[in-house]
C-alpha cells in the first residue's frame, strides 16, 4: 500500500534527498518549505506535492493544514539550520535574544508545531523522524544551534512516549557534517571543511542520501522496535570540537 510521507524542508539538501528516496519507492510525498520556487522545482522533479509554509509559524501551519494529507505514515521534521550563519554577529543583548529565538524557532518549534498539527493524522505503524546534529553533544562554537538540537532530542523522548501506545515510533537522526546542502551558506572555509572531514573515520563528508537511507530504514518494518533514540550518522566523527 502506498504510504503518505511528509518532509519539512524538502526542497533542498537532506530533506530533498529523503523525499527523493520515498518518491522513488512509489510513496506519496509532500514537501514543505518557505521558498515557493525552490519547492516547486523539487516537487516537479520528484513527483511530490509542494506546500509552501514556514513550519516555525503556528498561523502559517494552521493555514496550510487543508493542503496536507489527511493521513500521514511518515513525518520527517527536517527543516532547520544554524540561523547564526546568516546573521551578523550579536552586539547587543537584544541581538543575542533574537539569535536564540531564531534557532529555537528553526530547530525546535518547527518540529514541535508540525508534529502537533499532524498528530491526529499520524497512522499506526508510522514514524516521526527529527533531523538532529552532532552539535547537540559537542556545541556549535558558542552559538545556540547545538543547544536547540539537544532540545529537539530531549523532546523526542516525550514524543516517543506519547506516540508509542498508538504504534508510532519517534527518533532523531543526528548528523555530522553533510555536504551538498545549503546549510553552511557561504560560511564554510576549505580549512574548516578539511577539519570536519578530518574528524571522521571514513575520511569523507556525509551526503544527503546517506541520511535519507537511514530515515528510510527507520520508516521500514524492520525498525519497529527502535524508538526514543538518537541515532548518529557522522562517519565516526569524534564528538569534540
Ligand atoms: P538546507 O539548508 O539545504 O536545508 C534546510 C531546508 O529547510 C531548506 O530547504 C529550507 O528551505 C527549509 N527550512 C528551513 N527553515 C524552514 C522553516 N521555518 N519552514 C519551512 N522550511 C524551512 O540544509 P541541510 O539539508 O543540511 O539541513 C537539513 C537539516 O539537517 C537541518 O535541520 C539541519 O540543522 C540538519 N543538519 C545538517 C547538517 C549538515 O552538515 N548539512 C549537520 C547536522 C544537521 P526554505 O529556506 O525555502 O524554507
């Protein structure tokens, strides 16, 4: 039977690769994102449905509900990123507050709100997967990003407890450095990229499809006893700075 898959941030990077895997398997895929053009292009290429929506905005999500599937088997809370990389350095306390709120919105509230909105539509045998980060355990260079991803992982434990009786699993896939995405914008120097790759045992960056394959497994029948977990995918990157 065709399953219904919802991927937030499905227009680029890890979300797009995840949507592509499920679409290639013949599933019905809905992708969400803020940029209509990016989303429409991905949806057309993948044969998915595009829903333009800021998933950290409760009003926008509520307005989008009618465009979302009536039943959801797999929800991938992938939308997010380190908003510090796109902001000027904080010089006032107000800047600090704005930066923290932006990362909390992007990485924690986005997942909480999307899951809450769709909770009644999640189907038995289904799964919720959050995309976390190695920064949750080793920090993110002084910013708030790592803390917000840690919060995502802690919230997931409660989510798994709530959904378990309905035969729905919930896990977080915690990524190390994944190349070929828009995550770092233009902030990643070759030296830093070399450092990140040098921290792995595999000697390479992860790809979006590496992550997508793990998400696909977590949504498969063989993974039904895996829930409330953080599963690392980082090429063996040693979790220090
Ligand atoms: P991308 O920037 O390519 O993907 C992020 C996607 O999320 C974009 O398509 C963006 O689209 C969408 N998005 C962001 N905020 C919102 C929002 N509020 N509402 C709707 N859509 C949103 O980077 P990645 O693929 O790398 O990132 C995917 C996830 O992986 C993120 O959660 C990130 O934190 C995590 N991650 C990535 C790592 C890496 O090294 N790449 C490492 C660890 C974790 P749009 O701007 O159009 O809304």
